[in-house]
C-alpha cells in the first residue's frame, strides 16, 4: 500500500477554535493532540476533535493543501467541514475501527 499523507482540521467544539495540520500518520497525530503529548496551540485551547480530513498521495500535495487551507477565511473552513460533517462529530473513533 502506498504511503498516505493527510491534511486535517481539529476543533474545540462545534464552531469553536479550529486548527489545521498535516501528517503521514493521522491516528498517531490525533492521539497526540487528544492526550496533550505535544504542547502548544492545540493543548492550550483544548482543540482535539477531528472534524475533517483528506488524503493525499504525496507530501508535497499535503503541504500545498495545508498552506492553502490556512489562508482560507474562517467561514470557508466551516463550510468545508459541514459539507461532510454537519454535526461536527469527532471522526477519530471511526479511524480506530
């Protein structure tokens, strides 16, 4: 299976604080956010609900998309989330199976 790369959005709650990140190991990275393994913005603001993600086939595409989303207006990010996750459910449990 080819390596996958992810761009993701975490939220503190519905319409709460948002965080955009990228990783090659989504399960591990979200676990780190949920458990405060890495200090910083997400730990300080309790942003740990995985509300949106997409898969990319290269690290270059992942980084390009992450940078693009970080430039978006907040409303555009909310619309992106709600297009696939209207209730802002935490998608992390589904990743674990």
